[in-house]
C-alpha cells in the first residue's frame, strides 16, 4: 500500500511537471526535440522524437523561436549551426558525449595533411569545431551511402571505429579509421550476447553499428535508432533482442506494441542526465544556451548541409 502511494505521488508529480512544461513551451514559442534514448517521460513533452538525422532535419525546418534539445551537446550544436538566429537550449550541463570528445579539429587537420587526396566524413557525433574542418557529415542512418557518394577514393572517417569498420565493409573506398568509440556500445560483448540468444531462440537481433564487429556478426539487422522500428514492423518475427542504449527498448515497445522487445543494453549517462525539472528551468531562464563563433557556424554548416542535401535527394 505504501509503495502504491509513493508511485501515485511520483506519477502526479510527473503529470504536473509535464503540464508546466507544455505551458512554458507555448509561452516561449519553443519546439522540443527529443532523441530516442531519452528517459520515457521526456517523450510526453516532445514535438518530435527521433534519431540524429531526423532531429537535424527538424532543427533546420522549425519556425519556433526557441529549440530545446533533450539529447546531447553535439545535437544541440548541430541545431544552432542550422538555425543560428534561434535560441538553442540544452537543459543539462552533463549532456556531453565522450565519443564526440575523442576527435579534435587539430588532429583532423594533421591527418588531412598526410592524406591530401582524402575526403573527411564526420559522424554527427563530433564537436562543431570538427564539423568545421570536415567535408561532409553523416549519421548511423546514412554513413554507408554518404561515403559511397563521395568522389574521392580515400575517406578519413571519424570518430567511431566500429561504425567506420562497418562502412569499410560496404564500400570499395579506402577508409582511414579514427580510433574513437562509444563506451555504451563498445562494451557490449559478443559472448554474452551469444548466451542471451540461446535463452531466447528465434528472437531476431537488431544492433546499432557503434557495436563491435564480432557482436555485429551475430546480428540479424544493423541500423541506427531510426531504422529499428521500421525493421521490427516489417519483419515476420514476434520477438527481438535490441542491442544498443537501453532507452531504445522503451521506445520500440511504444512504437510497435504488437511485438516483444528484450534489451541487451547499457545506459548512456549523458542521455539520461536531462530531466523534466531541468527542462522547466531551462525554459524559464535560458539554461544553458548554445553559442558558437560565427566562422565555426559558417564552416560547419557546409558539411551538415551537404549531408541534408544528400538525404533529401536520396528520399
Ligand atoms: P542515432 O543517430 O542512431 O540515433 O545514434 C545517436 C547516438 O548517439 C548513438 O549512440
Ligand atoms: Fe555518445 Fe554513446 Fe551516449 Fe550516443 S550513446 S550520446 S555516442 S556516449
């Protein structure tokens, strides 16, 4: 009984917080963009929920005065680059990304000098400074197609070595790999997944390409977070093992209620650092506004625009 009372009061609190945020959002003419890995309650305040590519498209299109990002810093920076006249807010100061921090613009310039004929293809999980020295951006949804679309025979791919290796297996181009990784995906282990699969025979494995190569070999479908629901809906199987950040399973259960989803996952602390109270505070006091130097915006925009242009033409 005590437990029930506690749960009820927490839910009432969440309902009140959601109501307050929806009111503040109206007052500020704000749009709230939410990544698939966020806490489930964040989905209730979202104008759009999606993967990195979908979120960038929405950030470029919006007519709102304020873009509030429930995601991580590189996503909010991308929104600022695409909509520089708007106020872009990232409620949590802890919403970084250790993968994005593994590449620096100085190091990219150094490698470019050693390979002057190579194009630089940067995953969107990079800082604005790195985007500014890149030729084109990509996400997990379009990395292979973007690399294959480049006129260069050689491509410097950064910063994720697992996604880079996956791209390498789907292209004739020479890929120069960067040694970065996402600890959330990289520490998921193939032997443990094998045991997990034996416990659920017949369940199909859907894995994010930031996972290691030996694990990807055990998977039935490899895609970014945006492709997971599409695969689960179209595939004949009833049961799926979802190999990525844990929040994705919640999202798939909502989007594809007729199927069963089991998690083989780790939590991304950066993604989970955004909470409803922080969002409310952010809308009241512009906490924390993303600002970038004009020339970084100008140079980084070229690489992101090339990716968005490619996606538009490919659609
Ligand atoms: P997606 O683009 O697939 O949503 O991935 C973003 C991310 O941070 C993966 O770790
Ligand atoms: Fe970065 Fe990995 Fe978290 Fe994605 S899951 S935001 S790549 S640390």
